[in-house]
């Protein structure tokens, strides 16, 4: 989570992917960790190798909500390079499941062609909780 402490990084990261005139409204940093059924055996074998394996299998994302789209950027490496880009038009958004609890906002896009699942820790970066909740409200139609 330490890579995105600067609140200007997400806006800069999304700039190459925005359409002309498109406005970035909200962004959040999140992760998708391996399944708990995989994590537990790794930690039972040995704590340090288990922690390293989980870190290597964890996917990191910055998501952005614009006035037109929900954009997902998957990052990898210490250089913070974009590995994958997913986008979902708000006008034809597939079904979304999202919720906010005490620590995390969970977002799941139920698109058979390009599914997306991640959780966004409230301390992921400055404003992560507020942005995550605003994205949840916009994608689900629930009040924030």
C-alpha cells in the first residue's frame, strides 16, 4: 500500500487513458489477494515464505470513476508500471456488487467477458475510503 501515498499519482496514472474532455472524479487503490484456502497452507508451511508468496500473488489496482467510465489499472513492480487496463462504460455497466465495511470497500463487476474483483482498504492512500464509497454509490446507485 505504500506506493500510492501521493494523492497526485492516480490522476497522473489515468491521464493517458482518458478520452478527450473526460473528467476523472474519484479514484481508489485496492488489491486482490489470493484465496484464503491458498493463503492458509502457505502460512502453515512457514511464515516468511508464506508471506512472500502471498505478496507475489497479490494484484494491485488503482480504479478511477470518470463522468463516462469505470477504469481499472493493474500495476506491477516497484516502478509502478501499468500491466492491464479494464474499462466499463457507465452507460452499459454490467451488474455490480459493492459494499463498504469497517476496513474495506469491496467492488465486484459481474461481467463474464472481463470480471473484476478487489478490495479497497480505507488507509490505502489519502482519501481512499471517501473515494471508494463514492465509486460504490455511483456503480450501484446506492446513496453514499
